[in-house]
C-alpha cells in the first residue's frame, strides 16, 4: 500500500512520539518487534502504518491513541439523500 497525506502525518507523529519519549529508532523497533529498517520506512511515511503498531506506539510513548490522529478531520460530511 502506498501512503497518502494522512499516512505521512501519522508517520511524523511517530517521530514526534519517539523523540518525546527520548527513544532511538533501535529501541522503538525492538519494542514494536520489527526491524530497524521497517521502523525507518514507517517513520518516513513511505508506507502505511498498521493500526496495531499505532496502539503499540501509543503504549511505548505514553500517548493516547487519539493524539496520533489529531491532524485528521473530525467528521466526514456526506450529502443527505431523500
């Protein structure tokens, strides 16, 4: 899957969370149970981040899951049909 703008913003949140927690790439990759290279790709925003990894990163960085998505639209409006 290729990444889109929301994915890239989520990746930036991963980097911000890692830095706030004062962890390096190797430490986070180990805790996420992935390789360092996989984590670097995730944090670069080149690929989509699985929901399970967001939940794990929230735990690792002591951030609520919602914090990772504070850039996302609050609601999607659909036209009403009669």
